[in-house]
C-alpha cells in the first residue's frame, strides 16, 4: 500500500492531487502545435453557436411559409404577417342569413317544404321557395362582384333537425343547383359561418369569419334576407356595429304570400326588442339565442377577429363606443 501511494505522489497518475506533470506537458505541446489557448476556445465556441442560431432564425423568418410562395399567382391567397390567408385578395362580404335546416337527402329538391325543418310559424306554402331565392340572390350578388367572399351564415339551431347547420344546408343546396350557372366563378369564394343564432350574430359573426379567412375586415357588406327585415339589418344591426352606411347594402326578397302578414307583425316585435337591446345580450333576445343552441356549441369568436374582442364582450343599451377597425 505504501508503495502505491508513493508512486502516486511521484506524479504520473494522481489527477486529484495536482500532480500529473506529464499531462500538463502534453497540453502545452498541443497548444504550441495549433496556436490555440484554452481560454480562446471557451470564448469562440459560444460565439459560433450564437451566430449559427441567429442565421437560422433570420432564414426562417424571412421566408416563414416557403410552400406558399406564388400563392397570389395561383389562387386567392396572400401573406398576412407570418401566415397565409387563403382568401386574402377578397375585399367585400356578401352574407346570406340562414332561416332553416335542410332535412332532405337530395338537395336538388330544395324548393319543397317537406325537405326543410320548419318551425310552426314557417309552415306556409311557398316557404321553401323563399330559402332557395335567398341562396340564388347571394350567389348572384357574389357573381357580380369578383372581390366578394360569399358566406352562408347560420348555426345548428334546430334540435329535432340534428347537428346540421343552416349555413351548410344553404351551401349544399347551392351546390346541388350548380351554383345557378356560376359554379366556376362563385363556388371557390363561397364558404360558411356556422355559429350564428340570430340576425345580429349573422352579421357580427360573418364579419369575424371574413377577417379569419382574409386577414382583413370587409370594405363593403351586402346582406341577403327577407325584404321585411331590411330595417333590422340596415338600421339596427349596422348601427350597433357602427359600420358606415355608404358601405352597407341590402338585397331583400319577399316572404311567401301566405305568410306575409304574420311575418310583418312578428318583425315589428323583434325590431322593438333590438331597439331596447341592440346587442341581443339580455332578456328575451338572449333567451332565444340559448334556445337556438341545442347542441351547446362553443362560439370560437373573437379568436379569428381579435380587434373585436371588446365588442364581443360588450352588453349595453347604448352603442359600443371604443374604436372599431372600420371607424376611418
């Protein structure tokens, strides 16, 4: 044992004791051979790592989506920030408000009342034809404006109809009717907003959906619905959103002859409710919305339109006063 300890003290293997003179001599020879000092290596290595990281970061963020290069030339998409909006070239919104859910298996039969789920107040001869006319009017309006995005709006509002949305029903009927002769032009610009539960949400949610799809807010808005609802949309809902009058348009179609009188009476009552509660967030209007959400769908907005977060949270009898994207 003494001999082995003595050998270690003599300096060849004991690394912990500060010996190891032969190792130090080899290290000095290596330093002289390559001209590099250990302290220099400790400084250079982190600098090289940092430089490499910065170069990779720069390359990635200069071209965040290389797979979409040329999207403007190939379709409707344009880059917005670090993402690509698939419909970024479109500037205007055409919104068709849904009123029922299609129940048939053949969407070409959209003109028949038996193919739609009708509430008691909707059970009138010719009612289904009015839905078809809304779809046609929306397609025609979008066909006249190549800068327009067509949105069919309406959620899964009827429990007995199952989890089918009004918006998807309208889109499917348009598809079955070959987009009324405008398939090539309009179909690629026609999508759905599938969460709205009343007319105010038809408008607000469609604006948010437009922002989600295009990366911007609509310059002009055209609403398609019944002619007797024009004051509700063009005056009450538009005013609640403070959207400019000169950029808001309305396409109204008539109610069925057998339901016209009852429709006017019911519309007067709904307008009075929205005059007192412009955002439909309390009282009977709020209860109606809850009843039109039988499948408890979570509303995704305003995730797609963060600039409207304050508006979505607002509930008051006076108009929302904070800044909105279309104020100027």
